[in-house]
C-alpha cells in the first residue's frame, strides 16, 4: 500500500510538472524574446534562455505608440466597470437570497436563463441602442452595461449570501436597519472574499477585452491597450522583440494581480459564507 501510494504521488507530480512546463513555456519564450535583438530571434530559435539583455526594447515599447494614453483608457474601462458590476451584482444577489417576495424564484430563474443567450444575440441591438444615444466612439458603451449586473455573478453572490446565517438580518432589523443598511453594513463586509475573487476575475476580463472596443471605438483617442496592440502588431509585426516587449507590458498587470491574490480567489469561490 505504501509503494502504491508513493507511486501515485510521483505520477501526480510528474503530470503536474509536465503540465506546468507546457503552460509556462510560451510565457518564458515571450520574456526571452523581448530581451533579444531582431537578429538574435532567428539564431536563438525556441530557446527560453535570453543570451542578450536589450532592456531598450521596453523603452521602445512605450514610446513607439501612445502607450500611456491607451493605458489610461484601459484603466477607466476596467476599474469603473468592476465597481459597477460588483455593486449591482452584490445588491441583486442579496435581494434574491434574503428578500422573500412573490415570484422572486421565477425572476431569478429568468436571470439565470439569460446566461443561455450567446453574446452575439444582444450585440446588434446593443450597438443600435448606443448608436441612437450618440455614444459610438466613446468609452460609455464599455462602461455603462456593467452597472446592470451579470447573471453569473448575481448567481455567485446569491449563493454566497444564502449560506450566511439568517439571524444576521434579523438582528439588523431589530436594531432599526432597513434592508439596504443591512446589506451595506452587515452582509457586504462579510462577503469580502467573494468580492475580491469576482473583482480579480472581472479585471482579467475587462483588461483583456478586445471585441467591445473593436465594435465601438473608431478613433485612436479612445483605443484601449488590446485594440491598440492589434494595430501595433500590423505595423511592427516583423519586429518580434518589440512586439513581445509590448505584449508582456500589457499582460503584466493581470499576472501580478493573479499571483498576488490567488488565495482570495480560492476563498471567494468556495461559497463558505462564513468568517
């Protein structure tokens, strides 16, 4: 039995190491290539060990196009939608979990049913709506929809709040709190693990969003980093080190945030509802 357990452990670690190498290799190659010269890319091949350290590639990456302007647009279209999505989804999730209203179960089922609709179904009507409102080629179409919630995250917060003790709400009502104050002062602080996990997942989605800006943004003034990178690639596609340096700078915030807060992601998605 001990031999069998040891063999299983070894096999598990071998599979994990091989899987890690498969996923990490492209990123390591991107880092190594971003530090090479254009001639060094052809001579190094698939090696992940940089034989050159041309840090000037990163300087060129932020000066070859309006990098900081596009970064500001990406920050605005990421942080504001995160706040809007988290607020609307936590409020809706609390209402579905704690308010006993007629037909609330049916309404919640309709909300979940909208998850079955592919994004392509609502893409054209939404574009026509913003076009009629005169918001095309602005950041509003990338920000405003977030304030109306997301079915998946409403479901997530509803499950989280439903597992919290109902005595919390009863005690708050006895103390004179209304439903909104109960949500804001009692339940929302206790939902911090879920809020952090959802915020990180939203950050990765909004930061890397390409389709939305490609539909609504026409001018260079309002481009976000993913959309700008597509145009940058078409112009500098043959300069592989410069392209890899720019891609790495755009990807870096997601990597840093994920590794810094991966513990919170695990805690938030377990739906323990306790503290």
